[in-house]
C-alpha cells in the first residue's frame, strides 16, 4: 500500500519557486522520526537534499543550501519542501522518505518508507 504521497511538482522558469508536499498515513508518519527529501543525481540513484528533525530543525545539502528548506506539520501528517531560486540543474523527480531512526542521516539505506516521487522541471 502507498504510505507516502508527494505532490506540488510542476514546471517553472529559473528563479521561480515551488513547495512540495508529502502526505503520510498516521502509522507511517511519526513525529519522533526524521524525514527527508531525495532526488536522483548523475553520481547516485538517490542524493540527499534536505531534512527536518523531530524537533523542527532543518538542514540541506550544499548544492541547495540557502535555497531549499524542509518543514513538517505533525497535525496534518505532512512533510514540505520549500524550493526557492530554482535552477535548471534542480530538474529531477523528488522523493520524500521517513528514517528508521529518530535522528537524521544522508544515507538512503537509513530510510524505511518512500513515496513515489513528484516531477520538478526548471527551464532556462
């Protein structure tokens, strides 16, 4: 069964913004677990993009630092990714995932549940 569902992707011009959402089932979404966003890259199947901790702290990869920010709404069982100043190289399918632990890592192997992805396309 589908446990995580992404939405909010689309086509945007360089410099534009999008906000991705990831809706989870109550037994999959747990406020006590880290949640993250990943995307494919030339060098890896799943590159870590951004995370939100159990206490609301956010962190992002160097490639998107100061442009992307993850957040979460525990009442709605939903994860978000605010994407600003988008660049053509950000074009990818973005996946949300829930970690196996209460803390965050950048390794896909440390995430137990995954969504099906939402497409983001950035044109020049």
